[in-house]
C-alpha cells in the first residue's frame, strides 16, 4: 500500500515526459459522451433522410426516417406498439427466467455427479453446437401457436446456454480449492455450496447477458414461425407488405426491449457479484 | 519434544507412465517431533509435490506409510501453499473460519476464535476486508490463520512464500515460524530455498534428485528466537549450513553430468 502512494507522489515529476502522455486515456464528462451519442444517431438518420430525398436510394426498399417516426407515432397512439412490445417482452422474460434458472441450477448440480456429467458430455456438446432455433417447428407443434410456444422456445434456448456455462464455470473453479476443502474434511455437497457455486457465479452471470439476446431470438423467431401478435409477427407481417417503415419501428422497439433487459441484468449483476 | 507426532516410514512412490514405471520417490523416512519445524529441502523435480500429496493423504504411496499420532480422526494435516487459496467473495474473517465452519462450529464462536488470531497476528482492522484488497504478504498471513484456526495436528507448508517479494518473504518466514511455535504446532516445510529452511526449521532433511532419498539430516543449532534476518546472515553457522546443503544438492547433478 505504501508502494502505491509513493508511485503516485512520484508521478507529477515524471508527467512532462512526452511518451508517457501518449497513452493516457481520459474520457470527456458523461454529458459530452451522451451528446456524442445523440449526434451520431441524428447524423445517421439525417444522412438516410437526405439520401431518400435526393433519390440516391429508394424509400420502398429501405424505408425513410420521417415515415418511421410517423408510423411509430401512430402505432403508439393506437396502443398496438405497446401491446406487441409487452407481449414479446413477456415471452422473452418468462422464457429467460425459466430457462436460465433451471439451466444454471442443473449445470451446477452436474458437478456433484461426475459420472452423470461424463455420460451427458457428448450430448451437451452437440446441443451447444446446434442452432437452437432449428427446434422452432417442434416447439410450435408441441406447445401450439399461442404464447406458450414462444416462452418454451426462449426457455429451451436459454436453458442450454445457461446449463453449459454453469457446468463450465463449476469445472473452472481452482482444483486446489477443492483439495483444500477436502483437507478440511468437507463433504462433496459442502464443497459445492461453499466453493463451487460462488466460484462459478461470474460464468453464470455472463451467461445471463448472452441469454437476454437468446431469449429475444426465441420469442421473435417463435412469432415469425406462427403467431398473430407480438413484435416478431408485426415485423414479419409488415415485411410481406413492403411496409419498411413499420419494420423499422418493430426493430427499434425490439432494441428498446433488449436495452431494458440489459439494464435489469446490470442491476442483478451488481448485486450478485460484489467484488 | 521427542515423541514423534508424525512418522513417515519407507515412503516410496512409483507412477505408471506410457514409457514404463517412473520412480518418483525411492525411500524416504523421517519422524516429525512434537513442536518441531522440519524442513524438507531438495532440488526441483525431487518429488516434493508428490510427497506433499502423500503427507496430506491426497495420494496413497506405493510403499511405506504415514502414521500420525493424533486423537482426531482425519483432518490431521492443515496446509499452506504458494497460492493463498482465499475465497475472494468472503471477508478476511470468514476466510479464517472456513475450517471451523466445515467442522460444524457455530459461526459466532468460530468468528471469536478467528478474531483473536487476527488481532494477535497483525491484521486487526482488516477483519471485514475482501482478500482482493490485501497485499500478497497479508493474504498469506490470512492463509496461515485459516490453517491454525482449524487446529490441525501437523501444519504442512509447501513453498508458501515463493510468490512473494524478497522483503515480504523474509519477514513472513520469521513471523510464521514464530506463530507456529507460539501455537505449539509441529510443522513440515517443503522448500527449495535453503535460506528459508535455515531461517525457519529446527531440523533439515536434504533430499536427492528423483528417485528421492534422504541424503542428510541436519540439526540447526541456532536458537529459533535468535534468527532475525540480519543476525542470521552475519552468523558463521548460517553460512556453514548453507554451504553444506548447497554442496549436497549439487552432488546428483554433478553425478548426472
């Protein structure tokens, strides 16, 4: 600790040296960053609108920003946008919770049964490599075209991801820690509770992040395949009508849902991993 | 002082490998007397880690066996490694009570024991700190407290200071030796650092290259409380011990070349 203090006190004396300065990273204040982010968005939309107005690209193939705002505003006023967003978010969140929680618990529990893990290993590798949306048609047949099939698809995809992450996380815990617990006379279950579960937590939480995306994929693809409501349905339907403004509204709404879910995950992460 | 608390009798270890059996440990026997620090010094590759695993009971030897005179069944050996193995999500005090907790002691009672240790050995005020905020030397102090709180019959130290800087290592060698004698513990120190062995141990066993055997047993005549780092290095006996162990360790290498 004294070391750090000394270095800091020494630093100003060395600061004028040019090579040291070249690598100094200093971010502007958050307000400036936010301003930059807004400017970037406005610039992209502005360029896009200009390109449409000047006839460089066709509005019916790309949509146009002003049209997107108008369509979006109408959908918000009629309430259909919020209904679709709510539905898709509900499917994604319920699928996420069911799949991620059960996958994490089972993945961690596999540490307790090395024989079971060894037997399951090739199947898990195969499942991990499988593009999970290929299971979509099966799920629709089993769970129908309603809400259930979307939740089930999102749950299935996130289950596999969480299962593999949790199992891997449990395996990555320092084997010397396991030996230490053994030397202290701890049972396997005790070691699991005290060392494996908390030690695997960073892996599990990083799978939460991946799973936000996967849960939305599950919900939206489910709606693409068979549905009559939700953002996925709305995007697919608008696409068949060449109503690209509406497609963009749907995409933007999905991004908002994803951002909200990531925000919630950030909040959980801060509570679960206190470093 | 003369009752052996741990006896290793004719320990030998042969591993099966693809190219036939490999003899890691030839024949190692020793007694650890009560209250003593015994150092096992050997060149790298002399099977120190194998010996460590045999003493802790993590590995069964091919020949011979370890007997521990202890009334407690199991968990007779507490160990400390180069890695401190602290749980980063637990506070210092909750790391110290790990062994007691496993044994089923109530948390409050365990914490009281841990608090005494922490205060006695210079980490007062850091009870609730996370290991990540401590220096390497402080972390190793917590690790030795975790071992002692558990009250094992024998403390096994496997190169516990080799990851630390010279100054911290020197201070900690002294501290840990003092803590062990204050707590009336018997300890085995496995190391390749000759100076460390002379600083800490009452007796040193010099091991040969693999298949390892004991090539010399040496009593360190300098009283333990007279071994501060400066005094030691100007003590002629320290140099004599150092030179003779050094020469012992050279023998097999010269023979092989």
